[in-house]
């Protein structure tokens, strides 16, 4: 029997839709993953979302507290409108919240996935005991969310926390967003791999070459991490460089916001201690003196299924405000 102690979290991605039934403490009771079928267009994807939600609630009667959706791209909260999400071709504007509310008859909360990750850490994770923190997610893109006074800060147009587009080199590399020298253009997963490949092509020696049998297309951030742990100097330098650049970009954020707790999640965060240590020392080196001793960098707690948990946290988060 389901009741108000449960929520459904949906992680809407371009390849798959993951949904989970989650309790108040962030424990996943049941989860499913279905193909997004993004090429099928809006109707097809919405059908898949409904299917995934029905699957996790299967056979259970009673009313849950609500449904939370973490969606890529820009989200307008009022009708849960998702606008032109990257990776979901042909979407335009979809009032996803309204559509799902009609279907399931419960409250539906739609939020940008980076903000959902920050709210997930706030409700169940590493941010539970902090009033203010900045969450940064290192993946294919570099996303972020800002928590002030235990509330997500959305800004005027709703895209506050785009930490991936802090400039670290005004004459630097082109970023996906069109600007030059954004941090994402250095430490976003694809850029990172591309840069490592280039260095290896140019003759850098590394244990990585053994791992991949000299096939540069097989390089992943996980392998770079493994090689760094094995003591490979080249891979260690990649991790330290990534952490250092990350720290410099975060220094701008800390200097603007005077928020000194940073939570780091996402795949590249798997680089571990060496990444965190180098980010911390670069950050301390570049922040104004009065913040220096209060800098705290923590790994995200919601690792596996962070998307589902973050989305379900939207429901419990909103119930706190009522
Ligand atoms: Zn950018």
C-alpha cells in the first residue's frame, strides 16, 4: 500500500528514462529503466515516461506524495514546461507537468536535472546539514545548482548555476555553448577525452596505452582514473590538471557568492582524492583571504541512481515549503 511517504522520481534522458519509487529517506523501493525512443518525437517519449511511472507503481494502490522529474535543459516550473531539451529532438515546448498531473492525479514537479541533483543532495545527501552550498556535476557537461538558505536559487530566467560556463581562459577553447574558454571546454568528459587522446597521439607515454591496446578510441575517464591510481604519471597529471582548473573556476563562484561548501558529483568526480585535493588547493589559492579557511569540498552522496533520487527529492523538497 502506497502512501504520502513515497514519491516517484523520473530521470529523463536522451537515451533512457529511469524511474524509481523512493521513500522519504531516499531509499529506492523499485526502479525501472526504459528506452527514451527520442527519435519517435514528443508523443512517444511521453508514452515511455508514463509507462515507466506505471511500472514502478505497479500493483500498488494508494496515493503517493507526488512525482518529480529531472529534465535536461530549460524548465519553467509553473506548468512543468520543458523547453528544447538537448538530446530530445523536436520537443520545442512541452507542458510535461500538466500532462502527467492529468494522467496520474498527483502533484508533479519538473526541474532542470542539475538543480534536481542539488536538491537531492540537500534532502538526502551530502548537503543535508548545510544551509548553503554549491553543487557541481562533472559529466559530459558540467552543470551546477546553488542552494541558499536551503532553497534552490533559480535566478531570473531559471538557469542560475550554469557553473560549466564560467570562463577560465578568455582566449581559450571553444565551448559547446558558443563562448570561448568555459570550464566545460576543459573538464567536460568529451573534451577531456579528446585532449588526452591528442596528447597521447603526440607521443606522451602512459600506462593507458597498455589498457587500451593502443586503440585511442577506447579511452574513458574511468580508465584514466584507474591508471592514475596505479601511479601512472601521465594520468595523474590529467587528474591534477582537471582538479586545478576546476578549483580555479570554483574560486570565481565562491568569490561571488561567499558560499564555501562545494559538493562535487558526476562521473569525472570518480577521479577521487587526487581530483578533490588539487581542486581544493587551487580553490584556496584563488579565493579571497576571508573565505580561505572555510573552504570545504565534499563528494556527492547520491552516486548510483542520483538522477532518480534527485527527481524524487523534488517532491519531498516542495512538501517542506507547504
Ligand atoms: Zn560554455
